[in-house]
């Protein structure tokens, strides 16, 4: 049975994350911080589909795992797994110092924001129209 209320709560958190990323990018803030907000926006939007379907929310940050599940419900338009893999790396490499840390460039952040906006739009339409 669909749980629109819980799905909407997850989706609202996703919206906050992407709006924060957009604001920080406009202000030329650190791209590593922006990247984590983008990853979180996508993760929470996809978890909204789990919530909508009454499924237990998985304790994973892996966008490819979430994408595979959500793809059973959404016929993605203009979203490629390679873009999600790029964004997924942000969560694992941008949060802490170490040998894998890198600062994404502005063009990559711009692309990642567009990917996130596309995903959020499609998730929102699915929740509203179902």
C-alpha cells in the first residue's frame, strides 16, 4: 500500500539537500561540500520510492543499488548509471581526508546538479501520479 506521507517526508529532505547544493554552488562554495549535498539529495529521493512502496528503507548510501531498485518503478529519462557512479563517489571520497579525497571541478558539479534535479523531478512525478 502506497505511503505518500512518508515518501513526501523523504522527498522533502532531498529537496532541501539539492537546494542547499545549488545555493552553495551559486556562492562558489567548496565543491567537495556541494558534492556531498548532491549525493544526499539523490539518495533521499530514491529512498522516497522505498517509503512510497511501504518497503524498509535500506541502510546504504550506494546510489547504484538504490537506482536498480527504483528502476523497477521509474522509467528513467536522461539518467545514466555512469552519472550516478560519479556522484556516488562524492559521498565516499569527499567527506573525509585521505588518499581518495579530491575536489570536484565546477563543470562536474554543474553536471551532478543537473542529474540530481532530473532524478528529483522524476521521483516527484512518480509519487504524485501514483
